C-alpha cells in the first residue's frame, strides 16, 4: 500500500492524466528545466527524478552505461517519473538547493518541489528498481536495515555501521553519530574482525560526518584525548596506541602523535595483568613517515629494530594483502608502489645513518621485488634526501639507461 497520498493518486490516475509535452534528452531523460519538470510531474501524476552527475565521476558513467540502458529501468522511469540528468557543476544553484555531497545522487522530488528521498552511488538495474520502488512507497533504505537489526539484535557493528551510513544520507546526523559511536566504543566486544574497519572506514565516516555535524569531531577528540592520557600515564595498551594514532591521522593531527611518541621515551611502561606495556611500537607506524621527513634516521631505525627483518615483514604483509584483495590491475599497481615507497624509507634511513652495507642489501631486495625505472627513481629521491648525492646520481643514471633500452 502506498503511504504517500500523492503516490496513491499516481496509481489511480496514471493512465488518465493529461500528457505534458516531453522534450526528450538522452535515453529516458527529458530536456526540461527543473520548474518545468515539476509542472510536468503535477500534470502527469508522477514525481521528478534528477540524476545529479559530474563529468569526472566514474560511478556516474557506469550508471549511464549499465542501469540507464536497461529496458526495465527505462520503462519504469518513463511510467513513474519525469527523469532529468543534471551536471551538478553546471547547475550549481540547483545542486546547492539539494545539498549534494556525493555523486551520483538520484534525487526524487514531488511536484511541489519538496524532496521525497534520494539514492546515492551506482546501482545495478534490479537493486535500483527495488530501492526506487521502496522510496516511492515511503520505505527508506534505513528502514530496511533497521528491520534487520531489530530481527538480529543491535550488536552487529558492520550492520549497525551500514544503518548509520543510511541515516547520514537522510541527513539524520545526530542519530547516525550515536550509532557510529556505539560501533567505535563497543563493536569489538561483539566482533573481533571489526578491528581493521573500526580504525579505518569507521573513523573516515566519523571524520566526514564532522564536516556536516561538528559534534562528531568533538566526540572523536574526546576518545583521542582519553587514549593520550592513558599513553602518558603508562597504562595504555598497544590497541590504545593504535587508536590514538589512527584518530590523529583522520583529524590531521599527525604532529601530535609524534609529540606523544617522543614523550613516551621517558615514560616507564607499567605492568598490567602480568604484562609489561610498551605502546611505542603501536605508535611507530603512525610516526615513521614524519621521522623520515625530519631526517631523524636514528629514531626511525630504533623503531624498526632489525632493518632486514622489518623489510621482510613488510614484504610479507604486502604479499598477503595482494592475495586477499580484488584482482584489479590499478589496485595491484598502487600496492606495489606503496611497498616500494615504504621500503625506500628503510633504505634512506640506513644511508642517512651511514650504514651502507645493510642499505645495499635492502636496495637489492627492493630491486628483486621491482626493478622498474620508477623504482630506481624512487630510490634516487630517497638517497638524495639522505644527503648521499653520489648514490642518488648513480641510481638516476641507471634509471636513464633503463629508459633508453
């Protein structure tokens, strides 16, 4: 049963409604102004659907290539909506009216100009039809997920995070924040595998929410500051160290992480439950880039421990991540370059500390992994920053020779 009176009328009067002259655009889309489209929707007992896109948006192009070419979707759009395609960067006033923050955004609008709801991101044809029908029937995506949570219980952090995502799309920011914070504070109690998501995707969601709802950043800082206190009084665990560094990363406060890392050198770790806590290793991965940037090579190497064993561990991590990730050449190239960049920091630190023999061994291993011209150039850049111009020049020359082959 349709919940919106307007939509109930649509079903009753669709075939009897007067037709509005439809200036056709590409596919099912009409070339009308927004005001004219609303008038057409009123006369035809339909709603307006606007596909807000940008020319640089990959999912927008995929929507054009897949969903908008599907016969069932075209039929549905024609029968149920007055569909428009709007370049959000060309129609800034209209895009601003609907406060867009992601593309594509498929905004459904009543004839009086009020938003009925929206779908965000690429949707395959059948998921689009299902979600769009729900939306027109007054059933929101958040309602579907809420029903699952009520059936299964509210203790699944992944599902609850998805629920909060939908609340954000519906601009129910305060509700979304409460669920995100539950996931952060309690998610690991119910799913240990949530650890990585919690310190990456979830923090990213909270940081983005903070741009629209500043209280999210206030709450993040509260949790960051609590972890900082535990670190400086010697009671923090390795998990708290990672939590502190991860929050700082998303807040853009990496320098604070380094400041605390330096202070921890004079903090005596405490013994908790029979274990001696030392949070510095948990913070090292968050500060290592800054240590290299500031040419604090001795401190970097102290954090690494045995450079060759450390390199071997990072190589194994890269291989495991590559094996578990999707088969995507672009992602594979990104992962390869990331490993080369990380390994080149070890090489730079060794050169900067005048430890040439282990540096040469690390260089050999890096080139065994990838001996491309780009890798040689990366090694040359790091050697140059370490002040070893003669080595940098030799690597640059080797790269040039590879280019000429």
